[in-house]
């Protein structure tokens, strides 16, 4: 009798695992049965790409008469087209340019049907401000491509900017602001090589923050502001949206990782309390570099440029430099802040209180001088201070920081 009761749980499990997949299949089938109407195709981007100097365009004026032109927007924002000659196009979106060209060509063609395709994107400049490692103006490629040769489908070549475009998909909302896009286009005359399939990828918020050295342990990612130039048809000026970028690192929610455009401003606010777990996730996701370089000088066994983990504290750097010598004085810690100020501390070496004032979490370029006098330290640092630190600080500011 006892053995019979032991069989019942297995029978129950058999029923559950064989019945519920069928129920899930029915639920999925209901979703499939929902009819997608033609209105789905009307979801054109309200936040269209704005043309500027350096963009390469393929402009089809009329397919019926085979009239097309490949042009590059020059430094003054102009292009040359048949009949119209030199015209100014900078600041127009694709739809706006198509509209005004259709009107302009009515003088020469009975039924113009202008189509504009961007075949090569100009570099973009975005300003990243706030709680990132290296805030400031960042210049990035306007597009990245993965090119596959038809003759050799297993061969992949990465290049910065190639001809053609295939696809993009980004989502954002709030405050009548920045919405996503989904565009697919091809051009088979001159500008697009039909022997190649080119997949284009565009820089996103992730790329901009990464180019700024990543986040700090005080970065607030759940309310990042993005300020963007508005197109002419929507009234020009600026528009703003906010995104919850923290979801990307914590749960892999990629919808908030929107595409960035030329002249965008990204503002990362500061938290009052540190969030070391978020910083760890940023390192694991490659948003932050895994390693940084600091300079350890003075009474250590291996002074010089020292590579440490991104989450390291001051005592870790001293250990990586071979440890401090027995006879030593206090430690001088120097950090050059992005706003030009200098954070200088005189502290005693301790391995306790990681991340606290006396054992701070390190940043790229920090200086740690263990128990040397000012003149010895200055001579040693200036002599041994090598890349990537040269060019970041002047010799004068270095000596001044050591001497204060």
C-alpha cells in the first residue's frame, strides 16, 4: 500500500507537464490570430534623422526616368543636384528634404517622386555631463557596420562607415520627446553595392556613456536626461526625454538604450549614496572598463604605473605595487577631478573601510605616493609618469598638487 502512494506524485507531475504546454500553445495561438492591419505600416518615426555636413546621400529624383544622384553634404551644408544646382539641405530631415525637392522639381519634371537614402553617416558629437568618469564632448562614428560578402557568407568584415543601410529599432517616450525609429532602405545604383549585405548599427546611450569612461558608484541611472535638437517641422528648438537606464544593467531591458544623434546632450545625475552593486554590473556589461591605471610612487617595492581592477581601492593598488616598505610616512592621495579641481588627502594606510575616505575606490589616473617627501616624490613622478597620464596633467599642476 505504501508503494502505491509513492506513485501518485509521479502521476500528478506527468499530468501537469503534459497538459500545461497544450494550454500555453492555445494562448500563443490566440496572439497569432490577432490580425495585423495595414495601419501598422504608418508608424513612421517622428524623430527622423537630421541631415548635416559629412552625410553622403543617394537621391532618387524619379525612378520612371532613371534620374538619381549620389552627393555629399559639404561643410557649408549644401549639395549639387541636376537642374537645381547648389542647394542648402543641412538641418532638414529625410522627409522634409523629400518634400521640398518634390516641390522644387515640379518646374522640370511632371511627377517627381524624390527618395533620399543616407548611404554614409557623418560622425556625431554628443555632450555627456554629470556623474560619469570623464564628462565632456565626445565624437563618435555615426554608424557601425557588419558587412557580409555574398560570395563567402562565413566571412565578416567590420568597418566604420560603408554604403547602404539596413534597419534600426529603438524605443523611448515621455514629455513629447524622443521616440524610436524603425527604418529599412536599400539603394542599388552607385551608392549601394548589391554584392554585399550591409547591416548598420547606430551609436546608443550605452556607447556614449562608455566613451565617457563609464559610470561612477554615485551615478543615478534611473533618470537619465537626453536633450535633443528638434526638427524644423516640429518647431525647431530643443526637446527632452528621460530614460531608466538602470533596467538595462539589472534586467537586460534594452528598449531604453536609444539611439543618439548629433548635438545630443546626455545628463547623468548623482546619487547621495554609493551603489557598488550597480558599478559591478556596469563592469560586467562592459559599460565600464574592467581595469584602470593608477600611479603608485614612493616607499613601495615596485613603484610606477600600476594596473588594477576597476573596483579596487587604494590599499589594493599598494599591494599590486609590491606592498609598502617597512619604513614609510603617510600616504598622499591625489585625484584630478574633471572640473579642474584637485582632491588631495593625507591618510594612513589601512585595509579596512573599503571605499571610505581613508581607503577610497580608485579612478583611472589617480596618484598614490607612499611615505616620500615632496621633492623626492615630485622627481620620481615626473620621471616615471608615463602613458596614459601624460597630457592629462601639466607638470606645473602636478608639482603644485604635491606641494600644497
